[in-house]
């Protein structure tokens, strides 16, 4: 498979100030996600919420490949071409981090529609091989789940990201530090954080 055509994910972490929470959800649900769902090459457009960590919200977009973000359909709604609503709200977000991720593990498996739980582990450095081997051991304990390993693009500091998803978040174990070291070996020393998400559902929908 060509390097340029590897599966990719756009993952965005962010949180609005409390005074903007209601408007944030309206913007995300009625404009931001629908815009991206219409773009060829966006395979999933999923909102996530983290019950016990910060930032509380994330957008998760499976892409056919990372080059989708350089093509006209995406550029026409992003950056200087973003809507007035987007340009007004986004600078007010806190904890904002935008990760473009290229898959380095085997398989082309977008986030399963029936999966409600997603766990993100972020590691500093180029630890892809170590994380790929350890991820399989972690995934064995996740009933009905799947795992993928990514490297971060568009940044000077290398980063490795492990994504596990399962039918329910409760099916993904909350590993202890000892268990993570046993599964991941040297890679565990570079662990930056773990975010445990459920799919966001708009109230009343």
C-alpha cells in the first residue's frame, strides 16, 4: 500500500468555557459535523465525551487517507474558509489539540458504528513497533473490541497513538500502571495520558 494512501484519523480534543457549552453543542451538531460528513473520504464523523478527564470533548473522523485534508472539499470549509460561527467559537475553546494520525498497524477498520466506547492512549516519541506489539495484548482483554496504532503527522515532536474501541466502554479494562508496563514494555514510559470516551448523544435525540 502506498504511504500516501494509508488509513488516517483526524482527532480533535477541546472543551468550551461553561458559558458557551450550549452553543458549542449546537454548533458541533448542526454545522461542524454535517459539513464534514458531506466530504468525500470522511468515513466516520463521531463525537466523543470523556466522563472523567479533561478536555471533555473530542471529534473523531476516520479518513481514507491523510491527503483528504489537502483537497478542495475540506479546504473549502476549513481555515480561512471556515464559517463565521466556527471562526468565532474555535478560538474560545480550551485544551484544544488537533491530531492528524496515520495508521501504522495492519487493517483498514474505521470506528464501528455499534461501538459506544473509545479509549485513546497517547505516547511521546516514535514508539510504533513497541506499541503495536503491546496493543494486541491489551486488546485481548477487550470483549468484542478492536485496536489500531497511529503515528502523528504535522508536528515536529513525534507521537504514537493507540485507539481501542469496543461495544461499551465498560468492556475496556482500566489497566493499572503495572499492567500497562507488562503489556507495553518500554513504550509505557512514554505514556502521556489515557482518555476514556463514550459516544456523545445529543439530549433528546
